[in-house]
């Protein structure tokens, strides 16, 4: 019985190590190379609307029920997707802000971030593209 519990623990730990966090991506015009976790939260909750150079922030997200959206929200932002949705809905309904642009797939996310100055989004894996940069979240 103890050996089975030990095997299960090793299996769970190895599965946990295999899961990589979603990658935060941005248009090359974004003047940042990294964001603090708090700044990333502000960007994705649409409370930070301008980059330090004054250019506008444009946020792209997957649907609330997409596994990558849930993973990004929890692991990288430390928020549940419903918490983000509540903030977006409040801003929309009170007229104090917008909602992020929802895309249907990672391919569309990549395309929209690549073609939109000031844009941020996320992908499940790194991408080699001179028109996309990866931002670190610290």
C-alpha cells in the first residue's frame, strides 16, 4: 500500500513538472520586456490602458472556458477566469471601460497580436517570429 502511494506521488509530481505555464506574448512595439505580476493583472483587467511610452494597450484573450485561458489566468496572473470576467463586465456595464478582444484560437491570437501595435495575448508554447515578442512575468 505504501509503495502504491509513493508511486502515485511520483506520478503526480512528474505530471506537474510537465505542465508549462502559458507564454505572455506582445507586439514588438510594446516597450516592455517584462511585467510584474501586478502589472500583468492590471493589463489583463484593463486597468492599465497605456504603456509607459504613452501608446495604447490592446488585450486579446481566448474564451473563458478555454483550457489555456484558465491556465494563463490562474498560473500567470493568480486570478480565476471568473474574477477577470467580473471585472470586465463591471467596466462594460458601468461604461468605465472596454472588454478585451476575444479570439477563437491560438492561431487567431498569434495573428491579431502580430498585426496590432501595443497588443498582448498568450500562447501555450514559445513562437519563433520576429513580429512577436515574449514578455516575462515576474
